[in-house]
DNA sequence: CTCACTACTCAGTGTTACTATCTACCAGTA
DNA sequence: TACTGGTAGATAGTAACACTGAGTAGTGAG
C-alpha cells in the first residue's frame, strides 16, 4: 500500500467504522480487529482511537464503559440515530462518487466520448 | 453537498484530474470546467491550481506554456509515463477500496453474515 | 477607464490519517 | 518482586490535502 490509499481513506474510514458499528456495538480494540478482517489491514490503532473520539464528540455514537476480563475497561460504542443518519448520507455520497469515477474510468479505457457544451 | 464529500475527495481528486489529463492535455481553467462537467461541480478553482502544482512537482505531468487569445498564457499539462503509472495505481487502489466498501455495504443492508473468528 | 471573462498564484485554515509514545490491567514466568 | 506479552485506551506531533478569499494579469466590449 502506498500513500494513495492513505489519502483515499480520508473521509472514508469514518464511514467504514460507522458501518461496522451499525452491525453491532463494538469497542476500539475490537473495531481495529474488524477493520483488518474487512481488508483494511494497515490501519494503525492510534488512528482508530482518534476517529472514535471524533465521532463521539459529534454525537454520532453512544458510549458505555464495560469492565473487561483481560485489561482495562472497554469503551463500547453504539451507533445512535444521528450516527445512522450520518451513515446513510455517507453511503449516498459514496454512491455518487463511485458513479462519477466509474464514468471517468470507462471514458478513459475507451478513448474519447463527451459532449460538454 | 456536505463536509463528507470534501473529505472523500482527498486523494481522489488527484486521480480524477490525472484521468482527465489521460484523455487529452488540458490547462487549469479548462480542467476546472471539465471537472464540473463530470459532476464535480463544487471544486474551487484554487483547489485545482494547487493540485496541478503538486502533480507537476512530482513529475507526473509535462508542462508547456501556450499563448492564449483571451487572456494570459495557458499552462498546458500533459500526462507523462510516470503520471500514467501513478494513474494506473490509482485505479487499482480505487478498485480495492470499492470492493471492500461494497462488501461492507452489503453486509450492512443485510443484517449479519460473517465468519471471522 | 470600467466591466466581464479568461487564466494563474498565494497565504491562511480545518480536517484527516500516520507515527511514536505513554498509561493501565491481567496472566505467565523466574 | 520483577520481567514479558497481550489487551485496552489516550495523546502530541507530523504530513497531506481541499477550501476560502484575495490578488495579479491579459483581452475585448461599452
């Protein structure tokens, strides 16, 4: 992975984490593991925790502290209504973006077809 | 359009501009117009020019100054070999990302289907 | 000269992901 | 007690990027 992937993740990683949380509540360490299972293998733990702080401050998730058997208490994040709305908007924006990129890619693999007038 | 779109553009706008240049050489003002025609209607001109400076400094494009009939001389940008390589890698990275996001979206719209454990 | 369009430049700002480091709890080992 | 390793989270500093807003400069119409 190069720098491109890192830059592309900006604004997307947040949606990805919210999507993971929409499936079921989770805590930071767990989310990091899930991200890796989803193919996002290079995500630093520090990145995830910083992101969680952000979405918490924006009120997109509810937080609950739960004691752990194997370490310090876990902060379990649950997607709330606002977070769900934000996630829906994320998917809409993502769909728009992919649509445009696909058109651009098709036009590129082909040669030249446009009518900007 | 909200803040989400802005953040998602990071790392993507660059690829988009390179893709536009891969179809034919163009200059800044023209690229801005093309972006808008492609659906990226909210891109600020300043953003495009800054991006062009960046890709020029990285040696992804060749630049030629061409006199204009209606204003100051144009800086015409042409994708070079290095830029083409970079663009190819961009599309590969993009494909990987869309694949992962699609999986995530499917898993989300459905309910629960996974076996990482 | 002023206005409008074309064309490019630059300083400053906010957001984001990465790196590296630190705190803290528990179990196994010496 | 002290050391190691896995679990769990917090934080300071850095690099990259898109946006805002202003400015410079050339051409043609009024």
